[in-house]
C-alpha cells in the first residue's frame, strides 16, 4: 500500500452535516434495535447514536426522517466504524453507517435537506504538516 492510498482512505468522500433527526435502525440479523437518533448525516451515511452491541460489517435496516421535513426514507446500510465514546467531545457510543442501498429519489431528497447545514465541529485537532515544517526549517 503506497502513501497516496493511505491518504485517500483517510479523506472523507462527502461532507457530513451537523443535523440530528429521528430514525429507526435495526440490525438485519435478528432485527435487534440499534437506535433512534442521528448525530450527523451525509448523502452517503449517518452517525447513529447507540448503546447497543453491534459489529463492523453488520447490515442495518434504517428508516430516517428527512431533516426539516415530514417524510421518511428507507435505506440499507453497513456499520463502517464504531465510535466508542472515549474521546473528548464524543457524545457516547455511536455507529458510522454507510448507505449500501437507497432509492435515487430518496438520496436526492436527503441531499436537498442537507444543503446549507453546517458540518459538525471537528472531534480531532488539525493534522500536523510534517513536510511543511521540515521545508520551513530547511529554508531558514
């Protein structure tokens, strides 16, 4: 794996939005209830607040209330990451869900509802520019 592959994997594909909305999320395996509140949203997925047990890779069935609207959209998602709630600023345990199946019209409705909403505040500090700091010292 080259340097460029590592950098690309860390970059986000879509901007997350600091929007909370109702949802109903259940694990496909056994229809275990996982949660009913999002912490943030994007066109590609949601951050679901949850104190239930689940694993990365599990399939989740999700009904999501469109932010600022009355309608609901349905999606199938995969748990892509687990937030354990241990960092400063975390609001407890949560699951990062990546949409796998969502109707094109529902995705468009969701995208429209996200426009103009701010991103969530960063949980981590800015990345240190090691190359820039070395170059800066070399130019002195």
